[in-house]
């Protein structure tokens, strides 16, 4: 089984390099690397009205992908562990891939607003990896089994962008449930890990979905600890995205 996983990883890496998302990934990393220089040469840009519209657009598209995954991946599919293309699900996957490209604007707005502190390793790793993974899934694995993970992610992003949209509208009095959004993010990866382990043991899932979920659990848990446990301050008010 270990040999099969190694072969699968090699094929995956070779395939990803040929996807359109790999060029997007390279451009995104260039943006991140050049962001300190940009901020040294410019002044912060006021983009709050754009942020309000952008965040609610992201929320709306996530609602669409969530409903699409639930309908075609769960209701219309014979099993959520099915690892073959399902009718109608492919279009939802490509819409989801579009959202991961759209959400790269999170980083662009951070650069424009000189929020270098927010461009953390977690932020960059999550955004860049999801662009490539969603492209790969849409092109090669539009299955109900993977739709389970992506439906959870879509639901979390509905809550996430509602929060960001409201924080952008009312920066002096943002919603006080930012901590709960982070808890929801951690919960999705814990549930995804359990789902992946069960699928690995009973339905021949590959091991890499489990590893990715565990990596994200560790990274988000570390963020949670340093934001809300190690430093018990009102981050929802003092460090909102809309500052």
C-alpha cells in the first residue's frame, strides 16, 4: 500500500504542474514574495467599500457550491464514499475551483492595505494549496467522496465571509464570533480526518487527504492557541480583517 501511495503522489505532482492552477500558484507566490517591497514603496489603499461587496460575493458563491455539493454529491449520489464522477457534480467542482481563485483576492487586499502581519504561513499555504487541489479535483476526481470535504469547506466559508463582510461594514463594532469561526475551521478538518481514515480503511481512499486534513488541523490549532488562548484579547474588535 505504501508503494501505491508513492506512485499516486508522483502522478499527482506531475499532473499538478501541467494544470492552469500551477501558473496561478507561481504568480501568487511572486505576489507574496514581492509584497514587502510593494508596501515599502506605496501607501495603504482604502478599499473598505470594495471589501464589503467582495466578501458578500464570496459568501454567495460558497452558498452555491455548498448546495451543489449536497444535492449532487449526497442526495443524487448512491454513496458519499463513491469514487467515480457523478452526474452534475463536475460543474459544481469547477465553480468551487473558481471560488478558490477568487479568494486569492484576500491576499491582494492585504497587500494593498499594508496588512503584512496577516499574510502568515497558514494563510499562504492554505490559499495556494487549495487553488491547485481544487483544480486537480475538478479535472480528475469530481467524486462524491471528495465532495464531502468540499461541502464542509464551502459551509465554513459561508460563515467566514459573512463575518468578514459584516466586519468590513462596521469596522468599529465587528461581530464578536470570530473565535467561533476559527473553531468551526478546526472542526471541519477534524471531521475530514475521521472521514478520510474511515474511507482509507474501508473504501480504498488515498492517505494524502488524511495527511492534508491533519496538517491543516495543526496549523489552525496553532493559530487558535496564539490568538485566543496564549493572548486572551478581543481580536474580533482589535484585529478584524476590515481594519
